[in-house]
């Protein structure tokens, strides 16, 4: 069997086109567009590149985008004040504070300071609680799990009644995606198992999975013989395994691999996400979707 590729790059374009059209329509009707502020503290190169991508994507959709960069010596109190200002700003629907923060700032305090109704990253404890409750309670699913669910749905893979195994129990991927897929409703209703570093026999659990979601950050952790023939494999892992010179730009770039041994896995799986080009490109897209949702909610529409 040769697995069908679930390409995040293609699904991203579909969703962005939908959001662009929706932005134009709402602008014509209400004279307003979704507003997103990205707060970046310092100049960590990875954070700068993530934030730049988020800003460019928001601008390409016609959103209002405020880029608020601050010096790394900003005090915690000043940052909390800044967040409070954006909480009260009606033109802002989404507040994104790029993590990690400098050591002198308490990350949990900052996340807790964001208005849960503008927390488009979905990291605020209130939104984690809403996710657990499920259904209409869910306001902002965190972006990477939302990307995973969207990719499964848009690929036509049946989740209802499926055995889902999630490898990894992090707060940003493993726990939320498990929670989302076990809820009653479309694109969910699955029987979910989470496996982790304390699990005795990883292979036997993986082998049961109709949908196998791997978010461990360990290259080649999942062996091809652990994959149930025909299963849908979502490889969330992004691991730098070396460097190469780009044939396009001539610059040195990272060689990335997922957590699944990709080539042989393609011979067993029914669907699989590549790395790069799978879940990665979808995450920012889901941030844009959450910002749109917040905007619509501020307009009192669904
Ligand atoms: P994390 O380190 O917070 O969590 C990893 C989890 O995997 C832990 O719960 C751990 O118990 C489990 N794990 C690790 N080694 C294991 C092993 N040998 N056996 C069983 N379980 C094991 O990581 P994270 O933030 O959830 O990210 C996981 C991976 O996904 C990373 O490679 C990260 O770069 C990637 N990631 C990608 C995106 C994206 O594409 N947009 C977003 C977030 C994370």
C-alpha cells in the first residue's frame, strides 16, 4: 500500500482562501475586520521568524495587525499593563504573546492576564476548561490540535468509533487533541488512548490505532511495523536532524524529520502527513481561524 499524503500546505491554502473571502464579506457588511496583536519580547531568532509569519499571514487575509515588539528588559508589570490595554481595545479580537518569555517574567501570569475571549492561542486555563467541556463551550481550540483535527476531517478519515492513539501528553498537543477527539460530535467521537514515557508497551498500543497521532519530539520513534495497515498517521514531530544548503537560496537550512520513519511508514499507512509540509504549515492557519471566530463573536454572529 502507498499512503495518501495529507498535505498541510494544500489544506492551508483552502482555509486561508475561505478566511480571506469571509473577511471581505464581513468588512463590506460591518465595516470592520478581525484584529490581531502579536506581542514579541526580545529578538529570539525562532520567535522573530514565527511572529513574522503570523503577521504576514494576518495581513494577507486583510486583518488588522498590530506588531508590538518590546525590549527584553520590559518588566512583568509593564507587560501585564500592555495586555490589559489590548484586553480593553475593541478593535483587537486576538492577543498573541509569543513564547518563550525572558526568565524574569512569569509565563503563567502572562497567559492568565489575557482575556479568555481574546486568547486565540487557547492556552488560558478557562479555554482549556472549555475544551474539556466540549460542544458549544469550546471557544478557541489550541492551534496545533485544531490543525490535526481539521486535517483528519478534510481528508475524509472517519473519526467516529475509531481507535485513536496519541503518543505524547504535552499540554499544547497530546492532552488537548486527545480531549477534542473523544468529544461527542462531528470530527470526533473516537475512542482515545494517550501513551507516553510511562507506557509499558508502546508498540502494541500503536498497532491498534486507526488514527495514530505522534507528538513526542523523538525522530524515528514510531517504527513502520507499529502501524496498523491502512491507518491514518499524523506526525506532529519536528526534529532538526542536520543541515543542508538550500538549492533555492544557497543558505544553510535545517534538515527536518518527524517522529515516524516516513518512507517505510508510507508502505503501511493509508494516509500520512509528511514532515515538513504536514501539520507545521497548518498551525498559523488555525490561529487565523480562531481570530476570525473571536471577531465574529464580537459581532454577535456565528
Ligand atoms: P513535549 O516535549 O512537551 O512532549 C513530548 C511528549 O512525548 C511527552 O509527553 C513525553 O511523555 C512523550 N514522549 C517523549 N519521548 C517518548 C518516548 N520515547 N516514548 C513515549 N512517549 C514519549 O513536546 P510537544 O511540545 O508536545 O511537541 C512534540 C513534537 O511536536 C516536537 O517535535 C515539536 O517540535 C512538535 N510540534 C510541532 C508543532 C507544529 O508542527 N506546528 C507544534 C507543536 C509541537
